[in-house]
């Protein structure tokens, strides 16, 4: 055997024919990830509460052999079971799961006024990741699969009256490294924590618009601009690909244009 390090070409389609489930996949970051999966040669199965947005994705992509949509409420176990079963019935396998669905608005009432039902509703991204991972893991284990959880920089820093959102996203970061040890080595589990991502142009057609961003919005980022869904999606494709990231698991990747490393003194 030669000891000369091999020059290995990068795959042009790193997710070729791999079946990837994306929750909250019809809009925003989720749609960005779904489109990146398709661009990387994969099959995108999106689940979302918004049927209009989901159907619009399929209509605009025009890739009926490599995409599917199902109504999905990640807070309801039967809905999750149906989503996973639909993917297996249609494509026969599951190679990746992206836990992206959840309530986007971080702001809540002051804690003394916050009801228990609202608190638990706001944990939907964490609870949904549990349910989807629970039901997808058997199929993922058969394919040496990967899970990518979408958390937030708010798992690491906060502003007032965002306790439930921070708890959900912080829980996702911890859930990631715990599941990586439980599910490995058959399944790798990683997390992406986005910062400010402008998703206005990635909504359902009736609500789609160009983002209204000022020079100051862009300039406060060390990278020089506010993020967009492809910034997250490209990393998701990398983490889903066993060829590109087979030695990476249990990690949380902050993607925020450098904002969390910037001193905020005025």
C-alpha cells in the first residue's frame, strides 16, 4: 500500500440520490436548505404547517421525481409518524433529517405574565426535534445517516423577554451532542446556530418580498452583510454529506457573519 497521501476530487453532487427530510421546509431557512439539497443531487421531502407554501415549492421547483411535500405539525406525534412514513413509502429510505421547524418570533410576555401553555408551545422546535428524530432514527441508522438541528445564536446570547425561545434553542444544542453519542457511529448529529438571516424573499408567493435592510443593518456584521438562507443551506449540505463531513458529529456551528464575536460597546 502506498504511503503517498491520495489526491481525492470533491464530489460534484455530494447528496446524490440521498433522501433528506426537512421540517419547516416550505419557507425561510427550511426552503433554502431544501433547494440546496436538490442542487446537491438529493431528494427533498419537506414538511410544513403552511400547505400553500409547500405546494408552491413543488410547483416552482418542477422536480416531481426528487421532491415531495406533506402537511406536518411537529408538535403532534401522529403527524410526525405520517411524515416519516410518507417518505419511506415514496422513496424507500431516509438518509438525512433537518430539524428546522419552530416558532420564529423570539419575543414573549414578561415571565411573570407567561402562561404554561404558551411556554410549552414555544418549545415546539425542541419537542419537534425529539419526535422527528425518534421516528426517523431507525431508517437513518440503516443508511449511515445524518441529523442537522437548526438552533440559533440566541442559544448563546439573549435580549429581554425571550426566555422560551432561548430555552428551546439552547435545548437543541444540548440535544445535539447527547444524540450524537447515543446514535453514533451509525448516525452523525450536528447543529447550526444562525444569526440574522433575511428570509423575506423565501416565503410563500403571496407574502414574498425583497428584504428592507439598511446600510447599518449590513455594516454591523463583520462579514459586511445580513445573512440569507443559502448561507445556512450550504453548511447543511456539507453536514449531511458523509463524503464531506464523515468525521464531524456532536458540534454546534454558529453562522452569523461574525456578529457574536464583535464587541458591542457603544
